[in-house]
C-alpha cells in the first residue's frame, strides 16, 4: 500500500491510499459439490448417507486492489464547531487461479461454481465495489447534531443460484440517511435521539 495526507489550508485535510493484496492458496469455503463420484469418496471416508458437501480449501489465489479517499474540514459555526467529512472507497476482488485437490480430479467437481453460493460471482461481485459517506456534525459544549449520507454501489447476488444464470440478480446502488441530535450534560453523560435509514430505503426486491 502507499498513500499520502495533505493539508492545503488550515482545518482542511485530504488523505489518499492505494492498496494491493495478493493471496496465494487462500482458504475459503467451497461451493457445494455432489454426484456419484463425490458420494463414493464420502462413503470411502466413512461418511454415509451424504449426497453433497462443502469444505474449506486453499484451492484458489486472489488479488484485491482499491483506493481510500478522505476529506475533512473543521470550522467554527456560531457558538460551536462544524465538522464536515467525506469518505470514498473503491475495492475490486479478482480470483486469478483455481485448483482442484488431487482427491477430486476426474470427478467433474467445480469447487467455485460461478452460480452457487461461495462461487466466483459471489467472491468477485457479491459486495459493492464502491462505498461513500458524507457526514456533518455540529456541536458545542452541550448540543450536537449529526447528519450522514451513506452510499453504496451495485452488487450481484447468487444466493438463489441453484437454478444457474437465470437466478443471478443485480442490485442497484442505494443511499441511506441518518440523523441524530444529542445533549451532553456537565458530568459527560450524553443523551441522543436519532434515526438510522430515516427514509426507510430497502434493497431491490
């Protein structure tokens, strides 16, 4: 990873970071594998009456790359202080290689099927590639008010992937609004009232 922070003006700060993570032989839970050959292997290991299995394996390599950006501005506002901040993250996951254990060679088993839970689509696209947050907090000795917008990008779901490509669903980006007001007593006790997801935003059906 590499990054920097800069303060071009008083009370204003920017940070930026780029990261790259390469993992060989990454341990993950496989997709479900089944079939006559799998049943035979299970029975040979003393596992009777089981038609399919999932297991942890280090049969793939992955690369993750992304950027983190932040900005913050702190300014006096009336009797208090206004703290403004913005955060942006972009992250991409990529499976660069998959391998089959020798015990499963020739069985036709696919350990990371694209269309099953724990498969390639879920690993690479099951989470939003980007997220962003904009937040403002005004506070003085006793009062505080917070507003926050949280945005996340689209992602892909394969939780119903038992029917293959027909069940892959794309979910659109969403924006959530949080609001909070608080009062801090002289002894430091804070009483706050607020709402998370005030506009009652739901994922796509």
